[in-house]
């Protein structure tokens, strides 16, 4: 069977592979050097996209522009994002958040931390202009976002047959180049056509079950708590038998990836 393009993220990396230790530089930290490990599940260097799992011991990074637009699911531990003026945003175990590319912040934590992440770091090296009133970190909260859901006119990024399902979206963050979108989405049951996926998407499934079938015939089943990634251009179809809800980080591309 051809290798699957759809990637299910695991807390300890792929079975039999695990995590690799990172080499760190003291100049990047206010604290002493921590121990950090990761596994990169997907990387597109030309586009600036990385998906993986990462761990660290206690540490605090130096203040500086955050290296990319990053969407993260905290699996273990807590982290405090410290802003330039000293304001602190605490993100706890089990929470999901994102940080804007170029935001002048410091990552501070006590104790062990593990996260899933997707990072988009534009390859032209240009940092966005930061609004001084912008949030240091955008924390996704289901209850708050439930009240912000707005019905969608079209079921993008899907092509469905028959009557379009009722779908709603609550945007949380759009980056300065408008190719990274973060938010919460929910849908009535639907089935999509077998088509190339028109974007790259990192999904944290909150409620419901999703079956995704690739062109090869391989089917992936996901339930609440699962985190997965679909690269742009993956030929697949989605099917749900009951309502579903997810947090997402969606990246659009100028042209179809490989």
C-alpha cells in the first residue's frame, strides 16, 4: 500500500522512532540550558512549514521576535508567554493556542512540557508589523468560541454532494500574509468528494468522529482528542455520521504542494 500522506501525531513520535534530542545554544536563553527533544512529522522547507511534537524541561527564552506563526496543543505542563511590557499569558495543560510571527515575547515555564505544533515561518525573512495592542498569545476556548460561531455560506475546503451541510466557523487568528487561519469549526454530518485537498490543515478534533479515505483506499478514523495533519494536494474524501467540532490551523498555498 502506498505511504499515507495523512499524518496522525503521537505524543512520543512514531512507534520505533521516538524523539531526537535538540542541540541548543545558551545565547537563546535567559535561564540555563534545558533539555529539549522533538520529532518532525512533516516539513516543507521551501514553504516554511513544520509539523511535529516537542518537549522541554524548565527554561525561559530570551525576549525576541517569535520565529513564525505557530499553533500549539499543550499535552503536558504549563507555559507562560511573557510580553515585552511584562504582561503574562498562562497556557495550561490541555489548552490550545497560537502566537503570531515576530511577536516580541519570551517563553517561560517551570517543569516539563510537551506539545504538538505547526509552525509557518515565511521564507523571505520579513517580519510583520506588530500592532502594539495585539495579543501576545491567542488562547482557544470552546465556550467562548461557541458564542462566536457564524454560519458558513460554503463548505470550504470540501466539495459535497447533495444539500450542503450546515457548517459554522469562529475565527481566532489570521496572520499578516492572510495565509494562516486559526479557529474553531463545526459541521452537521457530511460526505465530501474524492478530491485534492486545497490547503494544508492541522486538526485537533474536539467532538464527533471523522473517517478520511485516501485515493489508495486507506481509511483513517479519528475521534475526540486526536490530532492530525493533511498536506495540501492530498487526494482524499471525508465522512461524518454525526456532528463534529474541531480546532484548526489552515494554511493556503499559492500553488498545490506535493
